[in-house]
């Protein structure tokens, strides 16, 4: 049995890998930041350099 502890941020344009422990969970998906979790409605990038969002 394999336990997943990290995954790609669910934001389509973001390249960040996030640990499930630190992720922001919204509607069953995992995000690296509030900006990604809210779909960048009020915040531009996620704050991590070179991620693409």
C-alpha cells in the first residue's frame, strides 16, 4: 500500500508540489496557497517563485 504525502497543486497553471499536511483543501482538491484555492479572484500569483500561476 502506498500513501501519498505530496501532490501537484490543483490550480491548473501552478507548478507547485504541496504536502497534503500543509495544503489548503477546498472541495476535495489540494492547493499550495489561498490564491490558488480561490482561483486567483483577488490574488495574482501564489507567492512561490517560478511556479507559473
